[in-house]
């Protein structure tokens, strides 16, 4: 394996960005790729710092791409960068031009934790032709409820969320709403990526995860849900990212 730091200029963000990548060596042909997203308070270095990710993927013949998205919720912000466009459109094009990365749907995976779990599902539901699989670890599944609760407690947080999404009153039923996106795809007969969702039973986001799971089951979505003891921390994510990678390993055969 090779661990490579890339510094590139993003047209959609209009600024320089750093991307961490893990690349398999000695490959024949193009390899599958996992886009792995960080949480709200972290950056693109966090998966390498807090887990043994490089060791976990060593035998998988899988490229891992870890972008930085600040506190954007992987969204084309109302006031700020177009991080949704960057993650789902610009970055894959740049990475595939640099490395032997497959751009086929069946070879492209996306996953993330917390804010990144939301980002992974959002990318997969907004761009269902780009990904075959999306995984959320302790994701912010009910963004409208999370924004409402945060705004009620903290005026500064309210302003930050409005800079990302606009008014919280417009969040439900918008392209920021995972419930809306999932239902719309199903109603439109779109072949959505397979969704894998997990959350710790003591996590403060647990109720939102259960709510989304129940909604997805009711709508007949292609979703697998698992839960186990754990809170919103790396002790949980280090274990469960290995489960995500095992899912990808099975799908890649």
C-alpha cells in the first residue's frame, strides 16, 4: 500500500484542498475506490490518526480517498463552498485522472461518520448513478431535527447552519433532507445504491438513526441496519469501519 497526500486546486471551491489517499500497489487494471468522509469537528487526516485503516485495507485491492470538507455537511453551501459538487463530481474526476481508479458505479463506494455519514447518504441519493454502496456510521440522519435542536440551544450554531442550508424552515422536503431524497428516488423508480447504516445504542444520534431505519424499511429501501453498544466515539467507529470494509469486500468479488 502507498499513503499519498495530494494538494490540489478545486474549481468548485475556488481554493486549494488537501486529500489523503491510500493506494494499492502492483495493480493490473483499474481498482475500486472508497470515498471516506470525516465528521463535523475533524478533517481528512482523522481516519488515519484514529484507526488502523491502512492495515484494514491492506489486502483488499481498494483505493481509499479521504477529502476535507470543513464543517460543510458535504453540501453546496448557501454562503460558502460547493462541497457537494466537489465531493461527488470534481474530486472523483481529478482522482481518476491521477490514478488507475475505476469510475464504474459497481466499483465506487462512499462512507462516513456522523456529519460524514449524512454526507455519504446524501451523495448516494443525489447521485445514485455514481455509487453502488453508501455507509453511514452514527450519521446525522434527521438533519431537519438536528438543525432545529442545535439552533434552539445556540445562536452561533443557528447562524452557521443557516450559512450551510439556508432557513431551517425549508429543510424538510428539500434536497438536504435524507427522508425526502430516499422517498423521491423510490417513487421515481431509481435504482438507488445499497445503504448500510449503523449506530451505537448509547449515541446521542441513536433516535434519528432508528427513525430513518424505520422510514427506509417502510418504503422498501435497499438498506441494512445494525446497532450495538457504543457512544459517539472512535472506540465504536474503529470497530464498525471494519464491518463496512467487509461489506465492500463481499460486494467487490
